[in-house]
C-alpha cells in the first residue's frame, strides 16, 4: 500500500517540478533596500519609536540585522531587530524614547532567503537641530596622545585585583596544598585560612574595581566628569552594546568566585571553580583588547592577550601568596618549616618558569602584531610604553633569577643539612626580593593599563605614512586625463557640502558627476551621491548630504561620465572628525597588519603540535623506563593517540586548503585607494592576465574561459558592492579559487599592490560601484 501511495505521488511530483522549472521567477538577485521609514537623511525633532526597512527580497531573520549607531559607532537601539511576521520583506528595530541630538547611522546586513546572498548598507538620520555646516571643527589632538586617566585606572584596578585572586588560588592548588602531609597536619588549616583571607580581600577589591571600570567607561563614552555619569549615561552604557554584555558576564563571574571563596574557602572544589571563574573574567577583558579589534585573526589576538594575562596573574598573584601565605605555613610547620620553605620555593619556581615562558611568548607575538617595526618602539607613544614595560620586566627577571638560581638551591641544601640560622637569613633576603618583584609587577600593570588606552604603533605608523588628515577636503586630481577639484567641507559629522569642479570641461558634454562615499573602518556599504550643476558656477557640480555619519576614515570615489568618452574615475581618502574635532582612536589599518591563519588552520596547527608533543613524550618515556610489558603498552597507546591527533590536524589542514580560506581575510579592507593610478595599474593587469578568461565585459566569456569547466566567474555579480568583501576577493586573486582554473596570481608574480589595483579596476568597471 505504501509503495502504491508513493507511485501515485510520482506524477504529481514530476508535474510540480516541471511547473517550477517552466514558470518564470522574478528575483532582484539580492535583498537590496527598497524603502525605509524614516527615510535616509531625515531630520527629526524626536527619535521615532522604531526603524522599519523594506527590502527587494524576503530576508532570513536568523542572519539579518538592522542597527542604529551613534557617531562613535556604538549600537543605541534596543537590540530587537527582527523580520516582521506580516511582511517577510521588512525588518524593524525599536529605539529608546530619549536619545541625544546628533547624527546617527542606520546600518543593515541582510541574507536573502531567496538566493542566499548577503548585502550590507547604511544611511544617516539626524535627530535634533544640527547646523547646516555640520559640527564646528576644533583643534584636533594627536591620536598618539589620546589617554583617559579614569579608564586607565579602572583597567589597572581590575588587572591587579584579578591577578591577586587568580594567582592566590592557582598557587594554593599547585604550590601550597601538596606541601602538607602527616608530618605537619596543623599547618594546612592555618595556610588555607591565610589564603582564604587574601583571596576574599582581593575579591572585594575586584568587585569594587569592576564597578569602577563601568563608571569610568561611562564617563569616557558620554564625555562627562566621572561624578556626572550616575543616571542616563551609566544606564545607556550598561543596558545595550558590547560593553554591557561583557560587563554583566564579568561581574557575574567575579561574584560567583567571591561567593564560593567566602562560603567554602580555597580548599577542594570551591577554590578550583572560583579560579576558573576568575580566568573567564579575565577573558572578558581580552574581548575588549587591541587584539579583538584586528580585522584578520582577531581570535588569535584575543587568545594571546588572554594567555598573557593569565601568565601575569599566575606570577604576580603567586608572589603575593609567597609574601602573605608562606610565612604562616612555615611557622605552622614548626620543626619542618625549613623543608616546607624549600619545597614551596621549588614548586613556585616551576610555576613561575611556565608563567614567564607564556608571558614572553605571547608578549613577543603581541609586540610583533601591534608594533611591527623597530622604529615603532621609539617613535610612537604605544611603542615607548612597550619599551618601558620590557625594561621593567627585565628588572623583575633579574630578581627572579636570584630566587631561582641562588635562593632555591641554597634553601634546599640548608633544609637537608638542618642549618636553621643560615636558612633564616637567606629566607629574609628571599622575602625582600619577592616583595620587590611584587612592587615592580604592580608598576608593569600600570604601564599595561596605559597601553590599552593608546592606539597601537602599527596604526600610528600606517596613518603617518598614508598622509590621511582631518579637516576640509580640497584636492586637485587627474582622472583619465580629466583635471578635477574635489571639495568636501567641513568633513565632519553632519551635513557636508560635496563639490566637484571641472575647469577645463564643457558642461554640455557632462552627463553625470557622482561621488561614492565608503566608510573604511567597518562594513557599512557604499553610498553613491549624484551631484547637480551649480547655478552660480557653471564648471562646478555640487550638493549637500548628511552621509558622513561616522567618525573615522572615509573614501570618496569620483565618477565623471562625458558624452562619447570613457568614464573618468579616481578616488581619495580622508578623515571625518567627531563632535569637538578630536579624532576617533585609530582602528586597525588593514594594510599595516599581517594576514593571520583562519580558525580552522589554527586548529590544525594546534592538533599537529599536540600530537607531536604526545609522540615525543611517549618515545622519551619508553626509552627511560624499563622495558616492562605494561609500560610498553602504555607508551604505545600514547604514540597511537599522538599519531591520531597528527592525522586529524593534517586532515583539517588539507580540507581547509581545499574547500576554505586558510587565511583569515574575510574582514580586511582594501588598503589601496581606487585613484587614477591604481585603476591604470589594475586595467593593465586585467588586460594582460585576466581578460582572456573573464572577457572584455567581465562576463566570464573570454576566449579561454569558454573552454573551461566550470566557467570563470561573472565579475558583474561578484564585484558588485556587498556581495563579497575586499578580503575574499583578495584571497581568490592571490591564492586561487578551489575547484576552478583560477591560478594563484601571488605565486605567479603579482604584487599586493597589483592585486588590490585589479580588484579596484574590476569593481569600478564591472561591479557598478559607481552607479549605472
């Protein structure tokens, strides 16, 4: 009967498939914005209750989002972006009842439920009165000198207290708890009580410091004195946005650790769970580090910052335990006190060696990542801070070397020989050395807190070399033989005048003059603005626009279309200042940072490294241990496990190279402005290497491309705005496209500048980035 039902359903299914195949389906090939309420550029007296955007296709609500951003790029909506149940083409997001006056950006990213393509874009709205000329420009301060003392104090406070709690709990587990046995049972509860007091006091300081950090951050965000944040500024900061989500998680973890230690102490499971909670609280701080802002390999930056933090906490908090807990442990052990002292120093030395190794390894990685060049250590505020931090660390290592190479072996010998008087004198010198290490460690944390508030040296050096300056834009350019003058004034948040002057051009031959504005510090799409001929100056095309709604780096791409001539295109980059004229902290500059491995490739490296370590460890154990059958079986099992991990890492590596993108390039931005020089280089590269496959029009119908399977990509689709990121296009041009005949042009001699230039040319020529 079941077979009969299936057989009967066959013709109906076939008829349905034929109908779907023959019925024309109209699709706009992306979920583009059709209408918005309120529309772009609207000047409102009060914020609307919600934003509602309608797109050309149904959108997938799970992967689509609408946001409202303030001039600092922070999300200020209620975070309830959703697809309307009554209209799958529309999305809405609610807004607070009260919002400060200013320029805001409506930003969206949609995933089409029809064709699976993603599109992003943005437009500005203005709330409250804004002067027609925009925000007045004040004297711009150097980004190198940007420093907020309150937030620096908050970071230092949190770092010091968290290090104390984590280090005390870790040193109790690794150093102190194994010291006490049947020979000195009375010392265990005394030491545990002492460690508990230190941990509880540190937790109290940590809770207060966490709260102070929120107050300091609200003061900096709202630009008000620290006593003026209580009320709406603090509510706004802690009710929405990235900082709020991390803050509440951090506070909850700190309170969990505090409650466990106050309730059950540091012994057994309570201390271990509290230690894990504090370690995770440190991770929330790393999510706000410079590494988290990287466009390539942010996860590696976060991991390195977290491991660096854990290493510092283990070392510094362990030193505090030696100062506060070790004396009572030695005193409570009575006759065996010298032996306890020697064993404690030996065990802590092993822990400190591991911590120092982690600190140095992650510190070198972070210095390479954030400084990048030797002159960055002496020519930037960030580099000078790193230099000072390294100098202080060297002093601490000198003191640590005394403890490791002098105090540790002498204490061990004296404990074995029973020289109590000599051991006592050496113990005093050891205590002085440890206290000096703690003092220098506290100073190092001060420098680290300052570092977090400064722009990384790579950013500063890249900004200096690029020549980007803030203030009104007035530049002479040459595009395909056309002389033009581009003016953007005052180049600040708000309404700006956009003008293009063509002094040597017959206005009757000009069909279109357009400036396409692109925000470079995050993915907000490109916004074309058509300029109209001025009534007072016949050689000038101008308009006013509120599109400059975010502070930071912008690109203006000019298009001039003339009768019977090729389009003239060029571009320039400039800085937009926020209210008051002080520039934003410089974001990660794409061209300044190295490309880092993708997450899956990093996983492959980790698996391969762990597998190799396991195999080597098993082989060494097999050589050193007697050749007993059980020992041989155990080492063989370890070797087998290591081989499996090696094979797994190799498989992940091969799969990612075959099907994915081994470099984390998705979010990087094009560092080369598409000016006339770049477009000329890109055109030469395209006609020499690409046209034979992709064709003159980019359709993938070149003479060689017609014979390829699969056919070359249609560049009219793949270089259109919002379809692929700059980084994805860069990777495919540089390293080839898996499963196609696309060669790896980086390996075939093209430089990075040529690759970026051909991407600029393809976007400008085939991707319709300049309009119709």
